[in-house]
C-alpha cells in the first residue's frame, strides 16, 4: 500500500475553541470533492459535531465513527479500525483533551504507522495565545518525525498579529518539514448554521439562504486553496549540478558593482 496515496490526517490544537472542528468540516468537504474514500474519525466523544454532521450523508465512499483516544485501548481501537480500511484516507478530528494521551500513547500510533506504511500529516490549529505554541511543542515532542502544519486561524486576527508564533523557535521547527498555513475566516452566520443544524457543508449549501450560501461557497474555495498547498507532496531535492571544468578557461576577475 502506498502511504502517500492513503495518508492519515490529524487535526489538532490541544484545547477547545481554536477551530479544529470547523477545519475538519472543511477538510472533509475537500477530500470528498476529490472523490476520495474517507474514514472520518471524531475523537471528541463529548461533543461530536463532526461525526453527527457527516454520518447521515449516505455516501458510499465515506465511513464515520467516534473513537475516544483517552486511553491505550482507544489508540489501539483506532489503529484496528484503520487497518480495516486500507484504501481509505483517514481524517482524525482530535478532542481538546489530548495532551496527556498523545504524550503517553503516541508511540502506539508511530509504531503502527511504520508497520502499515501509512504517512501521518498533522494540521495544528493555533490562536494568538502562548499556550497554543506550548501545546504544539508538546505534540511535536511526542511525534518528532511527523509533518506538522501550523494553521493560524484568521478568526483571531491577521497573520501578522500572531506575534508569539511568528517569531518563535517553534515556527522554525515546523517549517523544517511542514508549513505555516492560514485558515480563512468565515462569517458567523455560516458557522452558526453548520453547528446548530449539525449539517455537513455539502448538505447545508442547498438549504441555506442566498447570502449565507454565497459566503459558505467563498470560504470553501479559500479552504480548497489552503488544502491544495498543505496536502502537496514534498518536492524531491533537485540533484546538484556538477561544476563545469575550468581547466582550459582563464579565470575572469570579479567586477565590483
């Protein structure tokens, strides 16, 4: 199995209110629009908006489930389920309370990924507070060899206002293998509709009033641009060209300009 063809995407943030569920709504819609087979796992069993909004879509290429990751058994159950869907992309919407469990049991996931040949890519939502960076750092220590994209949620301000992250060592670590991405803001009327009615994006569009629908479609397009960038496979390094021989060419003095 090609791990890049059927990757695992993990949407986290370590705390509530940073936009994890909304990001998962957008990424689910993007993957379904690409006609991908998708296993959608909501680990927020206390408030499973993502699961409940998508389980009723009735799509043959979408399988939804809830799976707590509060214990070693929960991580093992998740991996057992992933094994049953070898030709599905996996999207995990992480609950807020994951710091302890990832530190304690993250090695279960890492060992299994190597065995099944799957790649893990993390989208980590941040706001402008310092604890967002601290939680990202804790997660990165638990998954040191994982591609992590830090996603500045623009609901909390323009990119330049994320001062704590923008000038941090954590950003340097992220951008060694991942990227800093900007999650676009959407009008409150859209999120109010999605959450209050617990509707997936594709189910909500034909039901929404015109203005709300147009705003949702604008935001969906912006999210698609983000995912086009964030899901791009790393480019292989170009081979270094051999220096041309200068044995028979007289050296030209440098000219200062």
